[in-house]
C-alpha cells in the first residue's frame, strides 16, 4: 500500500478549514468506478470511434498502460493524442482517467468536464463527474450531476443509488429514502439499492432495520463487499465485535477499489481496538495516513524523516503533530509525558496543536516548544501546515503524527499509566471559577455536555436525544452548569420550561473558542457528565471527576469496560445500541447517591 511521504504544498489561494477527524462510516457507496477493469475495457472499446489513426494509436497505448496500472505512462500518450487533436473528447476522457488513477481528482474533474463539452451524449461522463465530486466531499455538485444522469436515464439503479448516497451524506435522510425506495420498486433485485436504504437506516440509528436491509442485499449478492462491511459496523454497534471483524475481513478480501479498502481497514482498526487487540489495532490505524484514504490528512514537513516504531528517541529533537479532531488531539496527548521521558534531558519536543490549545499545552509541557497548525483544503485534500516554523525544519531530527506513537508506547492496556490529569489549567482561573461556582449555591456543581459539533456521517447516532437527559437534569440537590459549546439555546430553554431546571450559563466565556478558560472551569467543577466530545476530553485531561457515556462498540474503551486514557473517568454504556433510557436512569440514580455522599 502506498505510504505518505512528506511534501511541500503551494498554499496560494487556499482557504483554511477546520480540523476534521478521520471517519469510519457506514457507506452506501457511490456506484461505478471509472478505473475498474470493466470501465477501462469500455474506454478501450470506444477508441474504435476515433477517426484519426494516429490519435487512435496513441490512445491505444494509453489504454494499455492504464490496464497495466501505470497512469503516469498512460498520461503521456493521452497528452500526445491531445496535441494532435485537442477536440478529441475520448482523449480528454482518457486523460481524466489517468489523473483520477493518479489521485489528482481536481484535474480529473476538469478533464471530464472538457470531455463532456465535446461529447455531451456520453452520460457516463456525467456519472463520473458526480462520483469524483462526491469523493472530494462536494456533495452539492455531485447531486447536480447525478440528477442530470437520472434525467437522461430515469430509474437507473446506479444513478438512483448515487443520488441517494449524496442526499444521505447531506443528512437529508427522508429524501434519500424516497429516492431509493422508488428505485427499489423498479429494481427489486438490485443489491446496491438494498444496501443504500440500509445505510440510511444505520445513519438514523435504526440498527435493527439496517441489518435487515444489509442481509437482503447479501442474499441477492453475497459478494457485495460494501454491504458486508456495513453489516460488520452494525454488528459492532450491537456488541458482536468478533462477527464485525469477520465481516470486515471478508469485505476487504472482496474489494478492489483502494479508497474503499482503506475505509474498511480503518473500521478494522476500530474493531481490533474494541476487542483489546491494541498491537494489531494501532498498526492497522496507520491506514489513516494512506493517500488512498478519503479522509487522509497530508502534512507539510519538508524532507524531515518520519519516526518509526523502535526508533531511539533519547537526545533527539522530535516534531509531534496532533491530528484528527480537537478531542483526539487531547486524547492522544495523554502519551506526551512518556515521550518527554524517552527524549530525556538532552532531547527536545516540538509540539503542534490546534490554535486554541497552544497556551494550555505550553503551560502543561513547559520544556516543549508548542505552536499551532493550520489545515487547508487543496484539491479535495486536507493539508496541515506549520506556519510558526516558517518551513525551517533544520533543528529537528524526526517527525510523527501523534497517533502513530501509540504503536510503540500503548501496545497493551497495561501500558496506560495510572496518571490523573496531564493538562494544567491556569490556577488563578480555576480559583476564579471555583469562587463563581460557590456563589451560585452550596450544592455540588455538575457540568453537562450532550452533543458534538460534528454531526456528519451519522455521528449524531452516538449521542442520545436531549429528551433522555431529563432524569439526570431532574436530580435534586445539585446545581447544573452548561459546558456544552455551540448552539444549545433550544435545549437550555427546554430544560427550564419543560424539565423545570435552570442550567446555568457561565458568564463571559465562549465555550467553543476559549478552551484554556473552559479547562479551568471544568477543573473547578465537582463532577462533569457527558458524551465524548472536545470539552469532555479537556475536563478529563485536567483531572476532573467525570462520568462518560459511551455507545456500545466504542473503540476508545479498548475492550476494558473502563477508560484507560483517563483513569478517574467512570464509564456508562447502554446494553443495546440507541437504548438510552435505562443507562440515563442509571446515571440519575448514581448521581442522586453522589449528592448524598459526595466523594472528595
């Protein structure tokens, strides 16, 4: 598998984007693969219609190189053909295929558009444009192309599947169901449509019906690898991790498209970690760095060598770049004390974190050099750069994404130290917030957070609806403080008007932006309760007493039933997926006991 190499990027005109985690998701899958054997054979067959013999010869050589898996060689012949006849639509189509196989999706789209302008009757190009736009995350553009394709071929199962998939990716679940149901009525034996509806069901949290649709898909076509992979993710959510691993392994063996293989291998990493097989799980987790993985982040680190397991660190100057989402940066930050010990007094740690975390991490690791990364979206790829270093890596020996360090220093759960709190909030601000909390009442202060700002890819199904918080919010003898960032006015109003409880909003603080201040506030709380989002990680990393609600199959528990990352954290997990009522009632009962007998 191709490995990521450090490169330098031209950022002129690029826009900074928010950091996004590498996602493991259920996918209905965009049907059609312009680089498959079948598609390449169809492209080769179309060359017979080329009138100029020399162009046909050049394109024939390009087709042969594509079939051999050498897009860079094929591109040279396609360009020769265009030098002869720049209005050859098939030549542009061939060049588009070359660029797609090479991973240059932006150039590929431009070539497809040129081909479509010259041969507008070739609707396969329209489908290809939709596919690539979706792969680059532009589902709005993809939707337009798929609708054009369906306008020409009403009810076409592939076009129906693709339109349903991009609607689902935009969380337009009802529309996706209607599109897919209409297609299924006309094509009841098309496995991809059963898989598509199953994926929508999975995203809305209907695991039982999702499994039914996946089973029917596999009955129709036992070799439909996407459905088998998807069924594995549902098995994991249902508590059957071994069954999930079996499905995932078979799906990988049946899949040819490299970006789909990477998605499945990321799921496999989560399953292995869920089973407590940390050594194999972390090794598989390196798939997130494969350029074929759709959510791969590229790092601009010049020619700096990348750290590998078993590379000695003593006395070295190591660049560690935090990665994925904000919560992951903090979660993986639990390893930094170990790394400083490995570097020793003669070594140097340069740590790169999200901008809002710089002051917090600098205080927590005063011997390190801490700076901010910036992430740009360039041609559909996330590129992380380190502007505070000014492209000067001369004083550094090695670099690594922080998650890769787990491969050596967290290969078993016993490798997680019994260390409470590694982040150091400003003690003056902790005292300030403690005084403010004491001014509210003499009751225990409980901070709540109940959702994530990231709701794409069906992530919302891992968080209970706010309704289920009523038993917890209604426990008497506590003062509840809002720690939830983002727009939560509706929930705060509902708690006040329907639950009869005022959730106190802390004054003068932006709970999304002022992360150093938020960490100090969390450290002043008596208890924090919530799902795993960025704020919960800050609270736990600062050593706060915290109760974590996890969905079944969450990989971060590492198969332990506890939370090795933060030893003081208590974990609550529903017995079955999406069955929030009983576990929230359990938390309410435990909270009432805590009020009566608060621990120091």
